[in-house]
């Protein structure tokens, strides 16, 4: 098992000077993609899977300072994450009281840190409300954030201009889901379970003519959008172009659907969700193609496409002696591989799993070459913490160190 090798000078810098609250910069640009980790102590760090070197990004997490939501920029050169500087009961990586929903956030101010892999001072941007979700624009010029905005009494949407490092309110809705346009000039928004519109960077809205079906986050890849619509009593998962012209229908469904469009814009992964479905067994996972549909799993809890579309990473329930457990699986377009049974971390279960469709838009667990993935949890008899799994049959996951959440850089 590889062990975490700490860069001593960087760790020392994190603990030296003044009040000890300074946020250290990241190390020199890595030769390989990095894994961002929320540690057991609530601090943020990065891990190089080739050298096994860990670089602390923060070193001062505690009851009065909580860090969460590490999110890589699309080019992997910057890492954004949230800080709450007062104890809050909310969607946080530190503390044992994570909850989801409007009541989970108090009126305390929040901030977003943006650290660069190339070095230099990390930027700290004060936000008008405490964020619980981050999503970079494809060109990295904007960083969108969601949080519970008590001024408006519902979820707020804001934008950080990463050139000026200024955050502004831009919109609101309850609930609120969205996907960036590939050109980074607007967003496709699904708000309040009934509104579907384009949101420009200046806050102006252009409603779509479609009546949205029951779903959460839309997909927007290249020139193709994916979201469900209502036509009479039918709910149809449909692919559109940017001018609302229908390209093809993926499937009809009943009460709800989770969806994801492949990077090649051709394949649609979806789970039809029945009312009262077990959150760890939502329904069958299907991949729809122009030539037909393939059932990948009888029951699934979440799924994520690799950046090149060669792998579909998905989560399935695994009950053993009535004990809770899950398995990661991959599908390469022809065959599936099931990996070791594990218990996911509480951070993953509470903060990420219920909203996997939105997180699939903004982060990845898969390496850029789609040869490995990372996750946080416990494998019975082997350990608890952050794991790296090579995508190959009969290959055990590698425990790389303690932690509550991990995500791979693009």
C-alpha cells in the first residue's frame, strides 16, 4: 500500500506565520493529474497518484472553520473549495452534523478559496451567502455557486468572475439545477420543478418553450442538450439542439428520471425512479443509443461518464447479511466489472449521492485516461479512507490514506 508522503516545507508554511490562518498555495504543476481530498480533520489536500505525495492546501480546519466542496477547474490548474468561518449545521465536510436543505444553513457569511497548482497566493472570495455547491464554467472564467440565500428565503445562485474575483447574486429558485453552455456564455437552468430557461451572465433570462418533466439536473454536451419534457400525460426524455429542435427521444418514463449524456453526445444513461424508491436502489440503469437500449444494471444508485466516454462508472446496492453496502462498477460499452463491496463515507452519502446528477456536471471520480477512479469509504477487513481503484478485473482497490471525500482533476 502506498502511504501519503507530505511535502514538509509546504506543511510547515501552512502552520507558520501570524495567526496560522493563512491558506498555503499548492505545489508546482504536477506531471500527472491530482486527486483532491477532504481529510478526516476537515482540511483540504491534494494527492499525486504517481509519486504518492500529498500537498496540504489548508491546515486550520476545526469547529470554527469548515472546508468542503473541493472542485477542480476544467484544465486542472486551480482548485476551488468552500470555507465557513462559523459553526453551521449544514452541508459541510467537517463535523458530525451534515444535513441537506434550507434549514441546514444559517445566515453566516461564506467564502470560496481558489488555489492554483502553479503556485502564488490563494484567492479568497467572500460570497453573499454560504455556498454548498461549486461548478466552473468550461473556460474557467466563471465559478458558479449555490447556497441557501436567507435574504430571498430560498436557494440562491451566484457567479464569481475569476478574473476580478468578485462574487454576485445572479438568480434564485427552489430547487435549482443547471448546466453550463460549452461556450461559457450562459446556463441551462431547471428551477422550482417547473421552470426551464437560459440564464445569461448578466442575469437575464430566456424561457424555453418546453414544459419540463420530473427530473433534477439537465445535461449539455457540445451542441446537444438532454432533459425530459411533458406532452399531455407523457413524460419523454429527449435530446435537443440549442434552438430547441428535437434530435431524438431516449425513453418515456413514469414519475421521475435521472439522466446523463455521454461526451460523444450519442448515448443517454438514465434511471427511471419510482416514488418512494430506495436512494441506494433507485431503479434500472439503462443506456439508450440511436440503435437501441441496453440494461446495464437491474438497480443502481448513481452513475458518471468518464471524460472520454469510454467508461460508465455506476453504483449498485450490495446487501450481505442485511447489512448496508454498495459496489462500484464500470461498463466499457460491452462488458461490466464489479468491484469490492464497501460502505461509502457519510460525506459522500449526505452531500453528493442525493444530487449525483448535478455533481456529474461539475466533477469526476475517474482519472483522465479512464483507467482508475477514486472514492471514500470503508472496505471491511481492509481499512477506511480514500481509495484508488484500477479498472481491471480481480484488482483490489488501493488505500492511499485517511479522508472523507476525493475527486480527480480533469
